[in-house]
C-alpha cells in the first residue's frame, strides 16, 4: 500500500471521528488532524512525482 494511500485513510478516519465527536473542541481537533493528513498525502504525492524513475 502506498504511503499516500495510508495518509489519506488516516485523514478519513479523523473525519469520521470529527463527525461523531460530541464536544466542539474534539471535533475541531479531529478536523485539523484530518486536514494535516490530507496535506501530508498531497506532499507525498508531489515528492513521488519529482523523483526520477528507476
């Protein structure tokens, strides 16, 4: 499984947690974590695209 896919799955997990969180602080934290993992996944894809083919 690619690293970008793992990072996207973690982002989705945090989105689900945000949807089910009962308090606003936790909901916001989970949304921020989801955004962070989506950003990491995008960066990982950019890095992979810049690497030379083997």
